[in-house]
C-alpha cells in the first residue's frame, strides 16, 4: 500500500468524495500508472481516501491510499506525473510507501472563516470564543435517524479566535476526527444558534492538518 | 470575500456541475480573443456533457486561435431559485463570465422538449428573448442540431440556424462574425452576409402566410433570400475533427465514456426515424483512423469504457476487424467495449459473444412493432426469427435478461399489432425455458413502449398522431396481455409525446405558446420532477391555439409544410413514395442492396455513399 498527500482547493472543493475517487482512478490511468484491481466479475480499483471531506471544504492535507500493479518504484516522481493528469484544484504534494494506520488519525486542525459583509459586530470574537470554550455547546447534528441534539464541546480540543480584518473572523480549531467525528461547520452553526447577532454572512472551512492523538502530524 | 457563486454552491445539489475546471477544459487569455462564443446546451450538465456534437464543436471552435468557446448548461431547479433570489445571471463554466458578455450565443438542440429551457436560459442571462429586440451585433443567438430541421416554432427567438453538420460551417460563420465585429457592421449586414454561408437559414428573411382556414399557405423569401437552404455535411469524414483531447468531467454524467463515431448516416430507412433520413449520406471512418482515435482518446481521458457510436453499429462494413483491434487494446487494460444498436443477425451474435470477454452487457432490441406486417410498414427490417435466434444464443451463453423497445400509435397500427408485442414477449420466454443455461435468477424481460411522434423529413411527416386517450387504451390493452412475473412493462406517459408532436411539426405561431409556457413556469420538461403539462395547456389556451391542430393534423401531399424551406438532401418525392409504400406494408431495400434514389448522394460531391 502506498499513500499520497494532496490538496483540494479552488473549483476542486466542489468535487464530491465519490466523484473524486473516479477522478483519481482516471488520473492514474492517464498518468500511465495502472491501479491494482480486485478479481471478479466487476473489478474495482484499490484506492481509498482517508476521512472524506464534506463537499465545499478545502484542504491541504488529504490522504489517498492506493496500490499499483505493477508496483511503482519511483514514488518521488509520482506527484508530478499525477498532477499533469489531475483537474484544476486537485494537487498532489507527496507520495510515499506505507504510512500510519488510519485508526491513529484522531484530530483535525481546521481554519473556519466567518465573513461579515456589514463588518464584524463589536465584541464578536470575544463572544464567540466564550461560547465555544464554555462548558457545553448543544447543537443539532444530522444522523442516520434524523437530527439529534449533541453537545459538541467535548469534541473541540482547542480553539483560538482572531479577527484579521474588519469583515472577517477566523476560528483556528482542533476537533475530533474519528469516534466521534465533528464536522467543523457545526462551529459557525453554533454561533448562529446562540449568538444570532453575530451570525456571519457566509462561512467556509479549510482542513489544515490531520493529527494523531498527541497532536503530532499524521502521515 | 467569497464570490456570490461560491456562496450559493453549498446550498445546491451536485455543485461540481456549475464551476468548470475539468481536465482538458479550454481557458484562453481574453486579450488574445477576438470572438467569444457561449455554447449553450438546453439541459443539465450531465446530459449536455454526454453530447458528442457539443464536444466536437467545442474542439472545432477552440482550435481557432482568436475564438474562445465556453460551455453553458441549464441550471437545476434549486440553482435557478438561488440565482433568481440573488440576481445572479447565468454564467459560462470556463471564465465564470455572464453569458450576456458574449458575442455569439450558440445552442445545440436535439429535443423538442428542451425549448422551454432555451428561453429560460436566455431569460436567466438577461438577454432579450426575441431576435427583433436584440438590435446590436452583440448577443447574436443561433442554433444547430436535429430540431433545427424544423426551426419554425423557435423562429422568433433565434437570429439564424446552422443546418446539418457544423464542423465546417461553424468556422465559416465565425469568419463572417470576426469581420463584422472588426469592421463594425450593423446586425442586418451581418445576417445578410452570414446567410451566404451554405447551410445558414435566417428565419427573418422569410414571411410565412396563413390562409383563412388557419393553414400555412405560402412561404415568401424576402430580399432575394434563397428559396431553399440545404443542410451541410462533412465531405471528408475520415479526416474530420475528432475530440481526442476531450473534457473529462469531474462529476458523473449520463454517458461517462469515450465515444467513437464510426460512421454518419444510415442505410436502413426506418420510416419513423428522423435521424435515418437527416444524417444521410452514409460516410464511414476507416479502421485505422478509428483505432488511432480510440487509443488517443482513451489514453488522454483515462476512461475505462468506450462505445461505438452510429445509427446502426452492425452496418459498419469493417466491424469485425475494428472490434478485433479495439479488443486487443482494451482487454489487457480492462477497458470495457460496448456495442450499442447491434442488429439481431448472425454476425452480431458472434460479435456479442466476443465482446463479452471484457464485461457482459445487457441484451437490447428495438423491434418497434409487434407484428411482421407493421414492421414491414415502418420498414424496420428485423424478423421474429432473428430476434428469437439471437435470444436463444444469448440464453445459451448465460444471459438471462432482455430489453425490448416498441412504439405504440404507429401509422396503420391495429389491436392485432399491439397484442403482437405480447406474443413476441411470450415466445422469447418460451425460448428461455427451452434454452437457458443459467436458470437461478429466472428470466427478466423489460418491455418499454413509447408514443409515436411524426417527425419532419420522414415518410411519416404527413401523418397525424393518435389521440393520447387512444394511446392509453392501447397501452392498457398491452399491459393486460402481459401478466407474466418475468415481464416488466414500462410505458411513456402520452402528454410529453403529444407536446413533442406539436412542436416537431409546428410553425411560427407556436413561438408565443412556448414563451407563454415558460412564463407559466415550464422548464426542464424532460424531467419528471419538473414536467408540468398544465403550464403548456394554459399557454395554448392563452394564445388561442389548439394543440390538436398540430398533433392530430394529417397533411395532404401538396400542403405547404412549415419546414419546406429547408432541405436535408432527401427529396420530398422520395419521402412521399416511402409514405405510400408504408400503407402497402411494402419494405424498401437498404441502400446497400439497392439505391432507391433518395437524393442525399447529391450532397456528397467529394465522395460516394458507402453502399
């Protein structure tokens, strides 16, 4: 098993997980890198993406596991070869053999941008920090059996709030990645729910790093 | 600050279809571009990106250094709501610029029930709907595609139509436009000059006069416009443009595979089939060219499926050598080769078995009619014996499901013909019981019936459509006759096909109806989620037009036909002879057996029909 590190940006963030799997399968073919396939009547390729991103979220730390047949020896040249075959916004940064076990990936470092078209309300960063660092933050979370009330506070490991300009507030957060998973977009949802006057005009999220339980970079 | 489009995208389904950025999309530097074309497909991205014609012309236009052609598709309903709520005009995928900023706005129209989308897309772009309201040289709106062989219902909205195959004529049209823009011509001067390009039809150069009985009685060319405009064909199809470096969508589309066009035209002459007459004469590509194009396209796209595209795959003379060579390439690479529209003959049976080495695809037939008499009347030269023998071979080879397509309401159809469909289905079931080698999952036969729509430039162009109630009666008759659990019967609802019949043989007076229907909310009519029959019925009523005047009307031999200014190369006399043959249930041999003198060979000045 080999692994690549790739980023998802620009128009690429709108490609869904399933579509991205197909994009990669085609890109491997185009790059002349045949993927190993399962045996059987409907063979499928050995590719999988670790912790699929929600549609619309950017990332600079996506991981894809794959197996080539025959195995490729020059993995260092692989990112360039793949990048020539990938669409805009999907960019391979590194390729390597092996990698850590997926279950050791525990935390996500994310940046959430809150945009205020009419300017950031005075004191908003402080109120948001107080809310999300408080003792509990109960929001509605989608589940298989419909929405359920969940306290997301235990899933927020750390949070810093800053205001880089008059129209923007940035949340720099480390949240749980697996068991349970916290969708970082629930943080701006909580702001809208509890601090309606501080509801942003638009919010977006970018995955900055994947980490293990001790906060070390996961690869 | 995030752009408006990007703020909307999280709220809509399948946002990837609105942003472009796919592998092989073409982006040019605006400073180097003299003419910008917004190439619009009047349906969603998934449908439009599956259209080979659009992919060819995208390549043809962008091959010209100072022309930039971009793609535009109809938004799904959720996106349209967001666009209207935020006053966001329709944009092109490559530059995200609004369609209103483009010089030329081109549509490819393959289906009558996309007309509402055309008007809706113009409206969403903020472009005046009527050609007469667009007075400048910017936003010239034109169209090509199968529906433009009778463009009259759309005549109010389009500045001109480009008839037939666009590989050459589109380039010539762009040359005229480039001159017009550089030299600052006015719009009438541009249209006069564009009309000199063979295949270009300018509807405003013709006056349509109606008699007291409401029928079209005269078409008057104005200012020396030609009495007939003849469609264009590509003379050298073997070397004509093939999109080997084609856009690879990043999201799933309907036909997500490489399309290899093996020949144009059809030798068969099924009397209901518009494509069979409109795409004549028959011009093949050579095996060498096709194998080279297949390898280039597969290598560049990374597709894992390739399909042969034509009106009748089995009629490609070199099909054996072609599939052998394609399989040599595809099989070791696990690329699936699919062969649609095979005939039920011996040769095709062998081929079917051979292709199966990669992946077993379904078995599909389109007998179109249930009895030999009616199949003879429509000149669908497939026999019951051929179908049953092919099924037997397939069942012996392990297949267990068959799809069958039929039409109801064909001219001369009786209840006996309708019940003949059920007979055929039961005979296939009997063959399965006798010959199947794999019985575990039982036999599955899916039967689908469509409602016959008479189309221009076919021998049935003079024929009326039966009333929807009569179609429904025949459909129920058939349903009651097929009670086996192995048979799944699906039928088209008649309302859409009725409107299709109205628009297919309609005249200019329908422009007001289309506009009114769109005003009533008609859009995405081809989608069950959106089709609203009442929006159309109310539009007919508001305009004082009876849809039956069009759908139910039988034209007399010498009636003025709204589309008679246009020629597809097949003569009206030939079509009328075929019409008479139909009512005698007499078959006409295919072009290879005997040339029947349809006239299309006269278009082909640089070659000979592939007889």
